[in-house]
C-alpha cells in the first residue's frame, strides 16, 4: 500500500527535520517547504492528503496559504506555530484550519493529531459517498434548517450555506444526537479523534463559526446551545420535528 503524502510548510530547519523524521518513521511520505509560496506550489504539484502549516513564514504567511488552499480543497490543515495568542488560534481556525498545535510540542503528539485527522476525513467522506448511492434522500430536517446527508450541504431556509468539512462533521454529529449534552472534550474526541489536552479552543471556534453561518442571531443561538459549565447540545425542542427523512 502506498504511503500517505503529507505537506509540511515550516521555516525552522530543525523543527522541519524533527517533524519529518517522526512522520517518516510512522509510514508517511513528507514533502517539505520552507516558505508559503513554495508550500502552495508543492500543494498543487503533489496533491497531499494533509497539510501541516506554520503561521510565521517568510513572505506569504500561513494564514494566506490556508486561504488559497481552502479555495480548492477541504483536506485537513493543522496549524503549527509558536504563537499562543488566542487571536491567532481563532484566525487560523476560522480561515479553515482543522486543528492547531503550539510550539514547543511533543513530536509524538503531532503524529497522533495527523493520524486522527487523516483517519476521520476518509471515513466521513466514504459515508457521504455511500449515502449518495442510496435512492432515498437522507435529510436531517429542523425548523428553518435542513442538513442534506446525500449532497453534503446545509440550507438555512432556502439559502445554501457553505461549511468546512470539520464544521459539517460537528454539526451533523450534534444534530444526529439532538438534546444530548456533550462536553468540549467529548466533541473533540468524536470529531478530531484525540484528547484535547485541555485546549478546547478548536471546538469553540468551530462552533462559533457554525453559529455565524446557520443562526439568525449567533449571540442567541437556536440550534447549538451552550449548557453553562457542561458543554453544548443541539436544541431540537423548538422544531416541529427533527427527523431523518
């Protein structure tokens, strides 16, 4: 079986070598770039399954690289950066990043995050492809919100809204378990497949992004609600019927 190809965009040669060594040892082919422009060129030339992307890069930064990739692909993107500021985390994830690791880090954790994101991406897309072959349309239908599991799309009223792959996974998971409360750690394990290590920002930012896209008033959400001190639930109580047709 051929190796899965990853793209690592990192300007620090020591960190680049360390990550590459651990990923190679875990059976991955790793293509490397030391700047954003070269990273984009290699992305187009090598068609990787996942991108590890530093934020602080010479010339084009990681945010812009992510923007360009998201115009054409929903493959997993994991940001790696020494920046721990919350604004950077939020910006990276809102631009379409799937996960976030801050330096210094244990390379074993990097490998685990890569494995988790790769493992869930194909499983999720195989589910959609299988459902598209079914004759019967699969629709999670709530008042004002339809989640089409056949076409992998979401409608708010009559308007289709674009969600990233991780946003869609998170929304579907919550909507298929209506009125059940999940902690942020449980959501991270179910969607990202790894322990959050007490960093729940990835989940929080994705939920915030979903709310901005599906809620008429994100400050007072109807669908994804916060249960203070516990976590989140998908509120199906207001709907006429949240059902799978």
